[in-house]
């Protein structure tokens, strides 16, 4: 009887069918947006709503290591774009032949086009050196910040807002432009705004850069390399 009551309780906690559809829709239709931003302004209240969703992410030891720099200034965007351009030129050199040619055609940022830019940072010193659950794996502060970024991204998609993650930067140069303290880690630089469209597939997949890996190749059972639950 007690087991049946517990099962009833778990069903009560389940989302409705419509709620679940919305959640999975946001996950599967989320895109890394680069070249489809509109000039339409994003209301301050909506940005704050998305940041509140980010702020409700899980974090190790409830340390909440994230902070958010909201950027609307064209001058700041231009300076950040200059930092990107230098890093992007260097990144292109690691590829050769057709791969470099394809790289040169990729649109990898929307810094100037997006109405809002957002830098998400991680402060490893927040709450001191002994955060619960972080004693053996110090990097969990950055992992936690990535959870906040994903919350922001999914909430933005549900609101019809595109987000693009720009990762081609020299962190030291970005710190200088945004006056980020030396001990704080700039984890993500995001371009945020309304878009003309959300593509049916990730842009890099459509461009032929990489394909989505088959899920079955990424699942192991009980230990690394064991692909079948009954494998001995």
C-alpha cells in the first residue's frame, strides 16, 4: 500500500502532456544562431526574465558562481568584434585546403547584428575555498555555470529569442574589454535577439562541418566500452 501511494505521488509530480511537449520542443529546436538576427530590440524585462531562468540552474554546493554582463553598447560590441576577428584569423590557420575554405565561409558570430550581447562569467572564489561538493573536482564551478547558460538558452528559445555562443576569443583580451577581474573566468559570450528563422538543423551540420553522432555509439553500460547491458 505504501509503495502504491509513493507511485501515486510520483505521477502527481509529472508534468502535463502539454508542458512536456513544450520542454522537449525547446530542447530539440534550440539552435546556435549566428547570421539571422533582426534589429528589433529585446525588452529589458524579457532579458531579466531569461536571466532569472539562468539563475535558477543547479550548482554544486549551491555556490551560484555565475555573473552576467549585459551589453547593448555598439562601441563595446565593436571592441569585442575586434577581439573575435583576431582570434578567428588565427583559428583559420589550423585548417588546410578545402577545410580552411569551408571554415572561411562559416558565419561564426553575430556580435554586431544581435541587439544584446551577454557575457556569462564564473567566479571560482565565490563563497570561499571550501564549497560543498567541490573539494575533489574544482572545475564544477565552470560546469555549474554551463548549466545556467543552458537554462538561459532553452528559456530564450521558448520565448522566440535566438542565442549564439561565440567561443573564438583570447580570454585575456575579452577580460580587458569588459573589465573582468583576473580571477573571474569568462565562460560564454552570447549573441541574443529575435531572428528571421530557426533553422531545421544545426548550421554546422547543414554546412557539412560535422554530423550528429549516433546516440547508440555514445552509450555504455556499467563501464567504459560496454555497449550492451548484457555484455560480459
